[in-house]
């Protein structure tokens, strides 16, 4: 994560960067999640999300947020390492963090042109959809790839080592 310009943990710097990109006429796509144990489902989703605009901003749940949401044994991979892995993907332009249990506040601040989640989220249930829609943006879900999840990867690894 160190010295990677794609990783912007500071919220003020993130908003300044996004603001500058918007002034250039760039279409901002936003998604969020834990992204613990990067897998092919993540990569396919992020690649598809990037095609919806010019700049893909990925907000990662902080380690403490993941623990509250997924349980005390998660995350498997620390947030700095998750950010480094995700920033290495060509389709991801900016990686940032949020410590809340949901991304509503950061979505209110970024106000992306497109808000994207996986197909397991109904558009009407996507957190921040109200903010993006009110600003004239689009809310979209991208097809969920059945069986490709961090939970399934962990279960497979545990089964292998039993």
C-alpha cells in the first residue's frame, strides 16, 4: 500500500481527487465491500463495474468493520494488503476505506455517477441508491457469479485441511 497513488485512505484527499476528476468530466463508478481473499468473482465484478464509467472507486470495509459484519475470525487478509491487491488490478482506479458497517456516509460524500453492487443485491436495497438517484446517477447490480465467494473459498480450504 505504501506509495501507491491508487490507495487514498484519507477522506479529504479522496474527495479532492474525485472532485478534480468530476471537473474533468469523468464518470465516477463506485462500489464497496470487504474483498477478503480476492477471487475470480471479485475480478469479474470489478472489470464489469469499470466498464460503466471512467473511474472506478472501490471503498473497502476497514478491518474493524469486517469483524463486526463477518465475525471475529475475519478478515483473513488485513486492510492494507487487501488494498494493495485491489490497487494492482488495472480496472480499479482508486481504493479507499470506510469504518462504518455500511458505506452510506462515503457515498453521500462522493456522490458517484454510478453505484454498483453484485447481483445478489436488489437495486432497491443497495445502500446509497437514494443519494445517487437523487443526484441523477444510476444504480446497477452486476450478475453474481454463483459459487464464487470468499465464504466458499474459506470453506473449501478448511475442508481440504481437515
